[in-house]
C-alpha cells in the first residue's frame, strides 16, 4: 500500500497531540470518593425555578423591581435554612443592588464559597413595547440561571439540617449578565474583593452556572474545539467542572467528591482562559483575587439551544438530574 503524504501524517499526529493534551487536562483517572449526600427534593427545585423565571420575570439589570423581588425571595428562603443571612450592597449607577449571603459553620477558618447569579439576560435596547421587555428581548432565564439559584437554595436547606464543622458561605450574586459582565459591577467581583480585603482564606469558590439542562440523544452535546469531542460524551447527559490551567488539584478533588455522591457522570477540564467559555461566569472574579475557583455547569450554549432566548423556560429542565448535581455540590461543601 502506498504511504500517505507527509502533510496527512502531520495532520494525524497534530490531531493526536490535541486529543492527548485534552485528555491530560480533562482529569480522566480521578477515582470517585464515595459519600452520603442527603436526598434533594426535585419538586422544590422546580418550584424555585418557576418562581424566579415566571413570577419574577424578567430579572434583568434595568428591571430593578423584578430583580429586587428576586433578591427578597432568595433572602426569605435562605433565612428558612437557619443560616446567618446578610446582604452585601452593590452600588451601580446610583442604584443599590444586592448580594445575598448565607453563612454556615464557624465564623473563622478557611472558607468554602458556593454561589449562583440570580439576574437574567435582557437587551432593553431592542424592546419595542411600553413595558420595556418581551420574551424576544428578555429571557425567562430558567436554566440561566434560576437553576443555579434553585440549587443554591436547596443546598442551604441541606446544610441547615445539622451543624457544619467548616466555614461555608452561600452567595446569590447580582449582576452577572450584560451590560455588567466582565466588569467591576458584577456582584461576585464585589464579594471576592471584600473577602480579599478582610484577609479571608478561601478553600474553594464554586459558581453554579446553569445546572438543569440534560439530554440523552446522540449529538446533543457540542464543543468549542473539535478535539474535545474525542474526549467527552456526544450526549448532554453529564455535569461539568471547569477550571483554569494550574488548578488541577482542586479540580481533581472536587470531581472525585461529586462523582462519588451520585451516578451522574462528572467531566472536567482545566484550560487556558483564552479558550471560549472557560471564564464566562462568576468564578472569574475569585481567580482575579488569587482564590481557587471552579464553575459547575451543564455547559450552557454548548447543549442548551434556548440560551439567552425566549425558550429558556422551567418546563424544559431535568429536575431529577439537577437534584443529583446538588447532591454532588453538597459533598464538595462538606468534604473539600
């Protein structure tokens, strides 16, 4: 048989190198750490998502009253958990927005931070009616990110069932979405800077960024780079942990704990921040302060066709698998 041209050999070798590099960055040999996580109520998750995405729609930056209503709902739910709850003011353009913070465990010692942003995407510049919004300009934001907030509220209920030996802070962040994304106005930026100013040691910060959309059909999962499809599943049936280069140990530990809590597949990646999507959430602001941080995500627009659209509604989410994500996060909170 005739030997293939050199350029074809080079392409094959390059593709193999990319796949090999991705395999190294994906933490393929992590052994799950078996643990018991309390059962999570899928019906509660659905009720929280419906409340935020229907009754409090839209939760966008310029719809202050709706966003404030969401903040008050979250505040009341977190207080029910028995946590010590406080409000951090976030002042932007002469308005005062709110981070809602729930503390468990001792007041001192290395801190575990787990958060989710509660605002939703909207583009007021395209609104044509007198209300200033419609489903064509403002998403209901069920997966993005009422799902993360619902997970945070259910996590608070679980943590409140017994005294916690470690310091844990749950935070509902404001203003993650445009026009404040990647700016100092993000609620998570305010929180991370406050922790740094106070000299707090952070064990890990987790950002719950879209955790409710799952599918089992082949081809339902997409990737930003071709090489990734050789390492990860073609089915949107897993939860992902996303970290930056250099954060391998934190990723491995968190992945082992999440994978050991339920049968939900857990994939991970540590990649350069230049790679599309790696820093597209609140965890980026903890990196900026030198803290270890990871994003917990269903991979957003890479599987959910309703991302930032009218179709991001509560009835499209998988609350049974979403409950397993929360169980995995509980294991990280309790044992990391």
